[in-house]
C-alpha cells in the first residue's frame, strides 16, 4: 500500500487554545467575579484614548477598583509604534503589575500581552520582536475586545510598528489567561472599523483552512467563523445596533483566532504586509484586498479546501468546476468589500505598477512565514503576475 503524507490518516497535528473564554451578551457583568479569582493587588489597564472614555471602560475600571488598585495606560493607537512600546516598558518596569488587562481593538490587546512579558523580561523591548526569546512568563493577561475580528483576544501574538514595518512576536506566555468577550461592547464601533476588523476574521478563517498546517479541529472552527461573517458582516456594517449581527462577528473573531493560531496564515496576509503601512490601510482591509486573488491563485492546488470554504459561504457548487468554485468564493469576498466600501484593487490605492517588484522582494525577504504556509508555492514570476492581477477587478 502506498503511503501518502497528504492522506488524512497520515496527518498528525496538535491543537492548543489555553485561554478561558467568558462569552456572551452582557458577559461583562461577570467581570468582578473573574477579577476576584485572579487575586491581584496592582493591575495595569492598557487601552486607547477613545475607548478609555466609553461607558464600558468605566465599568471595567470600577470592577478593577473593587479587588485591588490599578494603573491606566491609555495611549495605544492603531498600529502602535516602538515609542508606545518603550513607554509601556518603562511603566511596567517601574511599577510591576500583577495583572494586565487589554481593553480595545487588536492593538490594545497586543500591547497588553507584551506589557505583561516586559514586566519580567528586561532586555530592549523591540529586541523581543526581532528574535530575542521571552524567557520568563509575566503576570496574567485578560483581554476584553471592543471590536470583533482580529482574534487577538485568544492569540499569543503581539505586533508593533518600527519605521513603517510591522514586527510580530509570538510566545506561549503571551496567551491571554482570560478573554471576556461581550458583543455589546462592539455596538459603538463605527461602520469603518466594523468593516476592517470584521473582514479580518473572514480572512483568518479562509487562510486557516488553506494553510498547509490545517487540521480537522481548526477547519471546524474556521468553517463556523466564515459562515458567521457571511451571515452577519453586512448587517453589522449597515446597522451597528444589530446585536445579533454583532454577536455573530464576535463569535467569528474568537473561532477564527483559535483556528489560525494553530495553523498559521498564508499568502494574503503576507502580501498585505507589503503595502498596508505605506498606504495607511487598516489591517483587515489590506488583507481582504489581496484575499480574492490569493484564493484564486491557490484554487488549483486545493480543490477540496475550496469546496469547504464555498460550503461555509453557502455557495451551491453543484455542476461547477474547481476554477468556478474558486471564482465564486473570491467574488463573494469582493461583494463583501463592495457593500462595506472597502478598496478592491491596488489601482484604487493609486499605486503604480513599478511598485510591484519591490513589494515582491519585501514579501520574499520579510514575509516568508506566510509564504511557507501557503498551499501553492509561488515563484517570483507568479507573484509578480498575482500583484499585476490585483490592479484589475477580479
Ligand atoms: Fe489578520
């Protein structure tokens, strides 16, 4: 009998998702009890300048004050840079917290994770984003998302920007201990941020399934995440008060976050990193622009996975060729971008085709981890062709 490493029986895998998730509408009401169990004396609340003025933040501060004292750091902005990181490092090293709470979008939650690590790891803060290992585990981390999509509430990743380049770090000690996911906190999110964050969850689900390290557990999580985005994304964008839609997106964020942490992400995330910062695009928007083209490129290599993605999107694929199924999936992503007024081509970003080669070089030099997870290995020429396609409508 011939053994194939692609055969389902031959594929071993591991899965972990150690974060305790407190999920549901008004689950924030359970915060005081959860905090009590964490028995802290000196907490640090990491958040942004807008979120810190919201009623949700007031509730969290009130709860934090019941069981101990806390310090507030509210200077996290979208795509935080090394200056914010350095300030945070100084704060935690001067007055070490025994609990770090990250409240807000992906950036605030990412910063809360690294704040915990920097409390007990004393080297240059940026060095931990450049290969320096995190040796010691910091105080427990609690994440409370106010917008749905990044999955940061359940992942061990942290991202910082240095000289217009995103640097990422990942370590087991960065997993949040507890995530309190209350979809009502996202009711006040603007349509624009709902769109850019929500579509990120879709891309996480799709790329988790496409990854060379996909597995049945993550496929199940990603499948539900994709179908939740397909059902609720446009509703949440068009009517921010639609609590059922907000709930669907919060669930998609958690599910796809758990999935992609275990499988990794592939080509579209890598491509997005080559232009997101230079064109000031929100993360999810930059990835979703590339996703239809990356999906179309990958389709011939992974017909069964494309069928799975199509099923999650509710697409009837009977009598369709694999190429047609891939095209339908890609078109659905474009449709979601259209409804939510997000760019669909590089042309819309006023980019020039002479920027293609430097972006391909950047992708191959600095975003290899995404390319390595991609099911179809692209040559340099194929990547140039893919970027060229991204200048035209699908
Ligand atoms: Fe993402």
